[in-house]
C-alpha cells in the first residue's frame, strides 16, 4: 500500500491547477507541479461515468498505486513533484503488466 506521505490530500487535489504540465497518453492524463517536499506525492482519480462499478474503479486505483509504490521502492521516482493521475479512457481491460508499461513510459 502506498504510504500516507506519498498521497495528496483532498485540499491539495482541489488546489491543483488543471492547466499545469500534463502528459497525455491513451488512457491517462497526468498533471504535475512542484512541491516543497523532498519526495513525490500522488493522487489517482477515476470518474464514475467512466467506470460504473465501484469495485472496478477501486481495483484499478489499487493497481496504479501498487505500480507507483514499486517505482518509489526502486528509486525511479525521486522528484519533488505532485502528480494528479486522471483516467480518460476505460483501462479496465488492461493487465497489470500493461499498466506498468504505460506508467513506465509516461511517468518514470
């Protein structure tokens, strides 16, 4: 599970400027901004109208957070930035390895 210090709080997510830097892929849009900490923080948001079942939304969030945790443990994510990850297409059919490849290309 992703440690608490690596998670963005709700108030930080609301303050996040959607006009900031973003990486656009087929399935995710990743916004980033600098923070004053010495580690990265993350938030994953999946809209209800994109994936209807909460079980599927939560399963996808857990997979993404596990990929982020692996990146932190391997020290591939060391920047002092905040990341907001938004799902823009339905990635529910993707396997864990496919998700890991997407985030390796877009984030790490």
